[in-house]
C-alpha cells in the first residue's frame, strides 16, 4: 500500500493508517474504494480509505456514518 499526500490532511500518522487497516473492525466496500474503520496505535478509532490500486488517500477520526 502507498500513502498519497491527501491522506495526511487530518494529521493521521502513516503507521496509524496501516495499523487501522490491519486491525479493522469494519470494511465498507464502495464504488472504487474501501473505507476501513479500525484503531490507531493509541486505540482511538479512525477511518482510512484505500482505492483499488492500493493507495491510501484519506484518513481521519472515525465518523458515526462509518461505525
């Protein structure tokens, strides 16, 4: 997986993005991407979006719509 610059917009660390994907509690398959919800290394839930090319393009604190 590759983290593209837009994924850093909300200040989520790359290691937290990868951890959340590996430990995901939810995976919403959308048209062209998957939205993962999982814990950052400190336990807070974050959402991480990854397109079908394996690029992580979004990460932030998990919103209710994805929980």
